[in-house]
């Protein structure tokens, strides 16, 4: 989710499915002031939803910023017949950890 998409969602008051887990954070004074300012600009969206949505957008950007690191193993060929090498960077491990934690969270929320 991009930050522009968040602004549109806040205007439309869209929400996403959330876990039962709660996370407690302490904000820098300037960040807290900006959060409260956003809550005033979008009165239908509370601070918790703002933080949730912004964290989601930031995590999307972190994932997108992880560089591709070509390994030695060819995993397929692209549409031009050129080899595509296995990614040995952070992305594959990150995605595997995300899959594992998502499964754990979903299982926990079912109980």
C-alpha cells in the first residue's frame, strides 16, 4: 500500500482486517504531534488506524527496497531465454519468515 493510497482510504474511511494482537509503541514527540494532526485532518480515522495503515505502507516499502542479489543457481529463463538466477538476498528469507508468522497469527486468531 502506498502512502497516497492511505490518504484516499482515510478519506473513504476504508479499514483492513486486523489481528487480535496488540502492539504498544512510544513515539517521538514530533511524530506524535504529526499523528494527532493527521487524526484532525481525517476525523473519521482514529490514531490507532492511522498508525496501523502507515506501518503497513512502510513495511511494503521496506520489502520493495530489499535488493535482489543474484546467486549461482539458475531457476528459470526469462521471456528472452536469458537465465534468471536465484535471489540469495534478504527477500526470500523475509518472505519465508512472513509466511511462517502469518500462519502462526492466523492459527492463534482461530482459537
